[in-house]
DNA sequence: ATATCACATGTGACTTCTCACATGTTAAGG
DNA sequence: CCTTAACATGTGAGAAGTCACATGTGATAT
C-alpha cells in the first residue's frame, strides 16, 4: 500500500503520466522506494477507480496525464498522519549483520562498494541541492533531501571505518 | 531471496529452530528485515531441500533445530560477495519526501514520532553495546550495530532539525 | 519515404509477502 | 488432576511485487 501513496504523492506535486512516473521510480528516487513499471500502471488504475486521481489530459501515443483530486489530497494527508511502519528493507544493512561470516578481504570489498555508492549518491544530492537553491523556486523535497544526505553520510562514515 | 540469506546468516551464528528464528525477526532485528512467521518455516523447508541447512536436533513439542551446512556457508559467503541491491524501503523516508504536502503541525508531529522512535532504538542499541563489551565474548554483530547506531543518529539529527 | 528509436501502455505467469486462522504439545500452577 | 499459557509448526487465500515479453504510436534523421 505504501507504493500507492508514493505515486499519489508524486501526482500531488504535479500531474504526470504513467510513463513519467515510471521514470521517477527508475532514477535517483527509486533508491527510496522501488517500483516496477508494471505496478505503476496497476496502481494508477486503482487510484482512478477510487477517485483519488483523475485524467487531466490525453496526449499523443496514448499518453494519459493524471492529476490528484481533492479526495486524493485528503487520502495523502491522512496517510502522512498515520503512525509509520519503522521496519526497513535495505540489503547493505542486512549484509553488515552477517559480515563477520566472511573473510576480511571480502568485508573490505563490501564496505568499499557501499562507500562508492554513498559517494555517488551524495554527489548527486548535493548537485540537486545547489541547483534548487540557484533556481530559487520553492522546493518540496528539501526535507527529504536533507534526510537522505544525512543517511548517506552515515553510510559513508561507517564504510570508511570498516575499510580500515 | 534476501530473507533466505537473513535466515541462513542467523543459522550461521548458531543453530536455531523455526520458532527461535521467528523470535529473532519479531524483536529488535525485525527493524532491519521483517519476516512473517509463515515465511520463516517455508524458507527453512526450502533451505533444507537445497542442503544449505540440516536438522541438528529434535526437541519437545515438535521442535526442530537447524544448523548450517558447509554448502550453506558457501552460499552465504557467495551472497555477501555479490553486488548489493541499494534500493531501500523505509516508510519514514518516503513520508519525508511528501511532507510538504501536509500542514506544519502535522509535519512536526511526524518528525516528533521519528525522533521518539530513533531515541528508543538508540537506547536499546547502546545498552546491547555495553552489555556485549562487559560480557567480553566475541561479537559478530558489532559492525552492524555501529551502522545502525549511525543510521538512527542521522534520523535523530534530521528529526530535531525538522521539529524546530 | 521509411527505418529507427524513444514514447507509452499493457498482459500473464510467477514469486514473495501478508493476514488470519488452525492444530498439537509440554510446562507449570492451583 | 486439570486448566491455562507458552511453545512449536502448519495451511490457505489474497495482495503486492517481479520478470519477461508484447503492442502500438509519433518524431526524426537519412
């Protein structure tokens, strides 16, 4: 059900088509909550059926742009207000739990990979940050970007300690 | 498939029954990778079928204790060596992305809840840390605990900034 | 013109996950 | 003894997520 609200949240920011949404989930943002192309269209149909979104525009090549409805807005805020599920699924963290089962060389290799990934993400996030500031348009994602930056800095710190 | 290795990893630390494993996944550790009771038994049957684990002991009330086999050890290390999937599923982080869709009061409420949760987790983790140090037995989980502590400290920092 | 590629959505089979319920066994207390 | 609670595993239905493939359309470059 969480993915449903991820899609609804994106549509609350601006109207988009299924194709656009697939793009959102397959790039930088996919890191926070992944979604196969398939699911996106399925959920759009469901959201449409329950009246949370509506067809805003029909374009070329069968393109359908959806926009959030007032009902959808309400549903999104209601979800935000509900107590969160604090369980996490993050493979690198699970691997850390069992790392000691592997020889030191492998442990260092794993930490190195995590470090590289954290660096690439941090670079992208910081670039997005400065670009948003330069553009000066209001930025709905600043809270999240801050959180994700802190998150990868934590990974970075851990990985550095572990590589040594 | 990740859950399979979570179970295999736990059995690599010490032999356990399905019931024991269910307990592992429903307390502190569940926070890293959740598993319904149901799945645990199903995966145990699968692991047994592929020879990654074996029956180590049969106890009262139908209790079956499983232990990892050399093949299982190999499979675990092979999994550790594979490139990680860096996609994350963590609802609080997703909510942060769409937070600005909610009024400031609600935003503060969400951040407060995250802060409280981070605090409770940090307290538990630090307690486990000092206990392990006092006991002095070798600690397979120290890397992971360090990572999780850094993670919750990041959450804590973000939540504090956001509550203000 | 027409070939090619990016755009755009869809279907079906399969695995994993979740929820709810069902069943039998031993330990422990009154 | 006998009830109760914790121990221990299991089944089945349905939702959500994954993988691979299929289909059609419009832009653009040769």
